[in-house]
C-alpha cells in the first residue's frame, strides 16, 4: 500500500513539474479549450430547455401563479367558490390571489359602419371578469400593456383587450377574422350568453335577446382602456372587465368563479396550501394544481424534446473533449518519449508516468470547468434571470440545475481520465531503448 501511495505521489510530482515548466500560453490555451467545451456542454442544453422554461415562467407569473384552482370539466364554474376563497384568506403562506370569472364572448367594433355582413368587424374569444387590484397584485399584468392603461376598480365601462384580438398585432391576420381600427378610446360592443333565461330580470332591456333554446344573450358597450400584449397566449387571448360587470351580463346571482390564481410567499411550497384544500374536500368542486401540474401539455412535451436534443448535442461535446485531451496528451507524451524512456530505465514505475499524464488531463479539466462554472453561475445565469433574452416565442433564460451540471462535470472528468491514460499508455509501453534513442518501432 505504501509503495502504491509513493507511486501516486511520484506521478503527481512529475505532473506538477511538467505543467510548471510548460509554456504559459500553451497551458492557457488548453485550459480555455476545456473550459469552452464544458461551457458548451452545459449551456447548449441549458438554453434549449431555457426556451421552454421561459415560457413556463411566463405562464406561472402571468396566469396560473404558484397554485391554480379551476373549474372541473363537467362544471362551468367552481362550486362553493366563496368557501374556497374564505379558506385561502386564512393561509399565512399565501401572498396574494386573484379570482376570475371566465366566459365566451363576441366582440364587435365599428358596427355603425357595417353595410353588409361581410363588413362585420367582429371576433369571438374569452372575456375575464376580474378585480383589477387583486389581479395586478397577483400577475402584474399592467407591465404588459402595449397601449393605454390597466383597469381601475371603479371603471365599470372600461375594457382591456388582448393583442391577439387585433389585426395590427397578429402575424396571422389574413387567416382568421380579427378586429381592426381598435385603439384605446375605441368603443367595443360585447355580447355574452347566459343559460336558461338567467337574464329574465333584464327582459325589458332591448339589448337582451333570447333564442329558441331559452339561452339569453346581452350586449353591452365598453370603452377600450388598454391593449395587453404578452407572450403567454392565455393572457393575450382574453379581454378584461370588472368581475361585477361580467356577473351582471351573465345574470349570475351566485358568486362562483371560474379560476383562482394563487401566489405563495417566497420559498413556500404550494403543497402547504394544496394538501389542506384537498383534505377539506374542495377537490370535489375544483381542479387544484401547482403551476407545474397545470402547465399546458405542449410545454411539457417541448421541454422533454429540447432536453433530449440538448443531451445529444452535449454528447458531441463530450466526444470533442475526449478527442481534444487525447491529442494534447499524446503530443505531449510523444515529444517527451526520450525522457519517458530514461525514467523507465532508472526505475520509475510505468504507472507513475501514466498517472502523471492523467493528473495533467484532470488539471486542465478542473481549471477549465472552474472558470466555466464561475461564468455560468456567478455571471451569466443571474444576469439572464434578471434580463431574459427577448424573443417572439418566449423570454429565454439559462437553465443550469446544479445536480445536472454536477453529473456533466463528473462525466467530463471521467472522460478526461480515460483520454489522459490512453495516449500515455501508448507511449510508455514502447521499448525503453527505442524510446531513449528516438527510434520509431
């Protein structure tokens, strides 16, 4: 055992002396190449997954919150909504929440200019009834107002419409019917439908119509206060008015809601709230999901796809690292084969020589990886978290999970050990006399 430790110590000493006597520029270049290789291994998959992660964060920040409660598929609204809201108010772990009432609606602009049906300036989409203050505290949607302003709590005639309603903002304006010539200050006519004649108390209103199925519809005019533009389609595909106004239009006498977005205090696991809600039986009346559980399925599938692509590209980086280290160590050992022959002749263990080159390879990888990790975790990731790369699809961030990065680091380290050992072994196993005389046999 002592002899083996002495061999390792000698190999480490030989590696230390060789690195110390090497050209500083050559050492810097090798470390730079290894650092760049490891950075590429982490950053390639990190940016690919970051595209989807940026979208997921957008959904979480602007739509679902940390915990999202929505109506069950067989029910149009969340039953016992007020009981749920009362329960939410009792949790100290919750920072804020915003209940919303959702309905389908038809929107029409400039109807007074319509001479025939083909001239209709209409679109059908969702309308959300909200409390502007609660919604702002929860999702900060005012940050995404492209024109005009956000709703105020007493603005019963105001409406904020999503940019996906408008031709001016859409990239598929020629493929689907959208509104045009709509700006802050424009008047929009909104029509919603209530089931089973729920609007009987408004029967004398000339804007109320009832079809043969007993469904009543009411039309109201609103003034556009702002246009909201977000990369989250669920946000840009909605119009927003006061929940009290939408409730009147729907003829709803109860206070049931369609969805509730909940934001937890920093560092609090949403399961601290989800679990008690389920235990109290509220899951019988609503779907209760965390942001991850409630994420759209297409985002989950894309994230998995990009992760696979990142792994494939990362594997190429590992192969590049293997080849790079192999060539560096092989050339290094080849130029020193006379010294290697002399060391073998005076009794230096072949394994000590091989171990010295393994140490050199590990040194280059450790130093290069260290600088890459500093660049990723101390500079690049914090900056991109605060200032994501803005693209039409999403705000891209860099995803660098410490566990995943550690696995990649040990993978590169393992590859470097192999890449350092193989070329050294090829040189060391040559005949000692041939190595000393420089003969190629």
